[in-house]
C-alpha cells in the first residue's frame, strides 16, 4: 500500500536541483547580467502581470529554448516562476 510520501532519494534530488538553481542564480548575479536581474526584479517587485501577458512570456520562453538560447534548467525555472503568477478565477 502506497504511503503517498516522497522517498528520501526524491527529496535529495529535489534539494540538489534547488541548490544548483541557487548557485546558477548567484553566478548570474556575480557576472552582473543586467537583463536577467531586471527581469527578476520586475517579476517580484513590479506589478502583477495579466494571464495573457504571462502566456506571451511563456511562449517567448519556448521560442528561446527551441532556438537554443537557454538550457533546460533555466527554462524550467523561468517557466515555473511565470506559471506561479497565474491567477485562477
């Protein structure tokens, strides 16, 4: 009978993914990549986006990923951040 709990290995993988994402974020900040820094500030400090604007940004992410402009981890992080802003009526 399944317990519905995450296994230890799954928790370890999730923690490793979060640590890797944090390290990448710190590395980008150290490099001084102004474009990404402005995007992050806009996402957290700026006005909330409408669902249509969020979906346009997600479509843009897909285009950039398909064109090879970003790796899968970055794509997943940015998409998750955008989808977390979606308002469900």
